[in-house]
C-alpha cells in the first residue's frame, strides 16, 4: 500500500503538465472517495484537482514514509513548495491520512495543514 501512496504524491506533482500522470493519479482513487481538506469533506478527487490547478501553477511535494496506523489508515508528514497562479511562491507543511480499500484504491484522503486556512478557497 505504501507504494500506491508514494505514487499519489509523485503523480500529483507530475499531473500539472502530464495528462497521463493526471489520469494515473485519478485512477488511484475510487470515484466516490471522501476527500477532507482542513475538516471540510467533499466527494471525489477529480474536482479537487481541477480546482487546485486553477489556483496553482506548480507544486513539489516531499514526504516521510507512510506509517500504518492502529485503525488501518496510513499517515505521513509532508512538505510542499509551490507557485500560485498569481506568481507568488509558498511553502506549507502538514499530514495526510489515507484509507485504501481491498482493491487497492484510495477511498479516503484527509489533508491536515499546519495553516488551518490553507484550503479556504477550495471549500466553497
């Protein structure tokens, strides 16, 4: 499972300029995957990705090893640097919590950022 979750970050970063990477990224998730951004839940990862690249022109993730948790989920610390669509640059840190089904698809992904307002523009 950790290979799948590592691929999530690798494909996320590549998906901005590589349509195949975007398709491969989306294929890691079930269509009804629950995506939680700073406590706000939505269904489906593709909508988040479309919104993400409306607001961001480039991004690069670094992450720790994914660790299996007692509840069966996986968790990792991450850091990201990026450039917003307006040209400003940023760096953020946080954790991701993921749950994967028996078929090897991500059914739940929670992103908890150190900056609690980081995803306010996507929560509308």
